[in-house]
C-alpha cells in the first residue's frame, strides 16, 4: 500500500479552529474602545443641524455617528472590491 504524503490540515478541519487576522484583531480592539467611550458619555447635549437644534444624549449621537461611519466604510470597501474584480491588472 502507498502511504499518503503529509498534507497541511484544511481550513475546514475542526482541529485548526478560528484564527483572526491582524485586521480583525485591530477592528475588535477599536470596537471595544468605541463601546466603552460611548457608554461613558451619557450627558445631554445640544446638536445643531443646518436650520434647527435638538437636545439628545451624547451616547446616541456617538452611536449613530459610528454606525454611519461603518456603513460608509463598508460601501467604499465593496466599491473598491467590485472595481478590483471588474478591472484586473
């Protein structure tokens, strides 16, 4: 009988487990710091828009701003990925 050559375990193999990339680790740390920052800023603030002003909790303003930043970043990332595959080279 022929012996099987040593192969590295596949990514689907259960013994390898999840290994986060450096980018995922940095994103996790930034997300944790952002949540702590939002949770510690609970005062009421006056927010001025173009023609009006509203008073709301600072944590809500920070959370909405962070959410919009994530959505814009995801949109730009998807656009860059699409452009990369549409124009290889």
